[in-house]
């Protein structure tokens, strides 16, 4: 017999009964998630493209680079959401993503949640276009940074205020998922067991 780490999901009825996380916790979660994603992208995006650039002396078109980032992040989020319902940042802040009935997401639902969650790119692109048109003296990088952080850190979390009853943000309502706040008494979702 060997020790293995095995995911033990909490009962769906219990998860369904938990409250939604506060706006402050959502913003803190998003900030921490961005920090984790910098590491994920450094390993899965920068390293391969730097090697290709150095070894083959070519640079991929920007559309291919953006598609690569989008797919890497889709894999990252759907992998965690379908395994435990929590990314690394969600584990730290004790927040879990579940379906409306309290179960761990299926792959199709996780991908739907990711696609809907990335719709913030549309208002961000509109804001970027308007910002560049109104103030051409500031670099595009400055505009992108400000808009990117505003949209991911504040805009999506604040949409939970539109749902007074369940306090779920737009991506969760549209994807039929819920963010729930786990109590501090519940142990980490991965526990040691024996097979």
C-alpha cells in the first residue's frame, strides 16, 4: 500500500448552501490569480517562444501569440476547475467554483465558464480604443496595463453587485456556476489517503 493524494469532494448539497465570497475577497483572489498566471505564462508561453526565436530566428505572428496565451489559460483553468473546483489562488483564498447544483464542473462547463469569463476583453478593447483616441500622448502599453488591471481586478468582481440574491458575477450566472466561500474549518481539498 502506498500513500497517494486523492481529491475528496464535499457533498454537493453542502457546497450549494455556502455563501458567495465578498467583493473584497474576489478582488484579492483576482490579484493573486494574476500573480500565479505570470508564472504559468512564463513557463508555458515565454520559454517556448524565446527558444523558437533564438534557435530558428523567427517570431510568431501576434494573432498566433494571443491564441497561444488564450489556450494555455483555458487549459490551466479548466484543468483545476474540473479536478477540485479551485485554482492555486482559489485554494489560498478558500473559494471554490461549482456548478449551480453544487457539483464539480464538467469539462464542457469549465470551458464555457472560461469563455464567458474572458468576455471582459470586449469592453477592455473598447476602452483601449477610446483611451488611445482621446490621449495619444500616453503609450499604448500604459493604456493596456491600466485597462487590463481595472477590468480583471474590479469590473468582473463588481458585477456580483447586480445579483442581490446570490451575489454571483456575470460569468458565473451566464455559465450556470457559483463561486462559494469555504469555511476555514474545512481542510484542504486534497487529503492523504491509502489505496
